[in-house]
C-alpha cells in the first residue's frame, strides 16, 4: 500500500508539477566563507541518543530536491556537502551567530518543547542572515535546518518541525516577485507566526479534549508528556472529578515525574508498575498518551510500552486517545517495530549484567492506527485514517 502514502502522493505530484530548472540560466551567489567552519564537534557521538540525554522528543525524513538542483546550478562538487552542513553560522552586529547555540538557549526553558525551540532558532537564522538574495537566504536556512536535524537524528519532532517550518515560511511563489528586503520581512513575519502557532498548540489540544473527560472517570497515562499533563491540568482547573493511573515508565521513571505533577494539582493519582497495566485495565475508562511522532499511517511512535498498553486497551474495548501537536506529524511509514531509526537509552537493572546477556535498549515502539481511537491535535480532533490527508495538506 506504499503507493497510497502521503510521501508517494507528494513526490509524484512534485515530479509532475515542478519544472526542472536549466542550470545554464541560474546564478546563485554562495554565502560568505566566513560563515563556515565555526561549529565543530557540537554534538559528540555517544551510544545513547540525544533524546534520552536531554529528555526531549523525536525523527522523521522529508525529502526535497530543490537544494540539490541549486547546488548543481552553481557547479558545487559533492565534496562540498560536508562543509555545507557546518554553515549554520551567521554574523550579526559583529557577533557570530550559531543556530545550535540559539536552539540550546531556547531549549533551556523547561516548558518549551524541543520542536518549538528549533522553530524559534530557525526564525533567528532569518533575522540574523547576511544573505542578499532569496536563494542565498533559503539555502542558508536549509543548511541551518539540516544542522539542527543532524544534531539528534533520533528526534522525530525535531526533524518534522524543521521540515514544516521550511515548508511554511517558503511555500508561496509570490516572494519571487518582490524586492529582497520586503520578501525577507515577510519570511520573518511568517516564521514568528509559525512559532506562535506551535507554542499555542498544547493549549489548543487541552481545550479540545475536555469534552471527552467526564466526572468520575479513571484515566491511564504512560510516561511523561507535556501535552497530556496540560490536558489533565486543564480538566482539574475546570473542576472535573477524575482519577489517574500512572505507569512508572521504566527505565527512566518518567511516570514518577508525571505523578508528582498531578499530586501538586490535587488530582487523585495511583502509581503502577509497568507490568500491572493489564491487571488494572478493568478500572480504566480511557487511555491518554502523548507521541514522539505521528506517522503517515495514523499510528504513533512513542515511549516503549505504549504499544502493549494499546493492545490491552483494545482487547478490553477501552478508548486510546493520543495528544500530539501537528509539528510532530512526520513523513514516516514504519512497517513494523524494527522499521525505525534506533534510539537507545541507558538501562540500570540495579545488579550487574553478564557480558553474554544481551539487553534490549530500544527507547520507543510503534503503535499501529487500528489500536488508536482519536488523535487530539491543534488541527482538530482526528481519526487515525485522516492523518495521511493532513500530512499532505501540511507539506503541500
């Protein structure tokens, strides 16, 4: 069924509608060489994914050939590509600008999602750019986006948000007919608007979900999700009476963090070991989970254990609700549990493990759409089958 996926539809439409530029008619001024070679070894390689080092989220891939065409037009060799990925540095007011440093600065805010931090950082790239043409600016922005995505290749929301940002701020051809300064101003305006939309997404989702939380209900949650916490917090502020069963979330015990936050809100909460989900499912009226990423099939990639919770809930006719921002919609189509980029995490069993014993360190699993009931997003309340159509609209 690959030929029905959103990626295939978009790629086929691009082939039909996008004319291939004549290299002889294009002229592009490369960015100043002083903007390169500044970021060295910003993200040292480790055997633990950056997602679990920083407690951020997510990985997705969106293909685009316009940069390759632009590079071909100016005759850049393939050896230059490694150096281009380092060109995420600009100069503003005599001070070097680094998109990675900007991203890390935004990410320090505890309530700001990693994807929103990336969007803010890319907006700063436009403001600090020294480009003199739209093509230079777009290429510089693309390099900054690629640099952010390569900083954590296991993060789905980081990759998806960068791709959506690029698509959103450069989606109209009207920019080609304006002078550069006004076009740049419009890009800055769009980037700021996209950042505000992304920042408010969590609140929108919380409001949309309130009609599904009723007095006296019991909600099962898994791990720690900012958007799920916002949903429950809003319900508590609306004086709804409910209780929460919270899984421990081994091995990093993110469920403990969520249970502590709910206790501060005076929400009745009960902590479960992860293996007690089936035992406790009789008490549950609904399951609420977040998502590292929402894929084209309508399924989700989330913290390890989500799949088995959904299986148990489905077998016992309990609805499974997903709360996820639209910037987590990724052009991915996993076919099974192994069809994802690995995201290892450290696991401490409390006792020494013999070298001959293999330890499963996968951080997340894939939950197919047939086990999900609804997705609460800032685009609205969606069924899993609608996700593919929404992805096409987002990337059109």
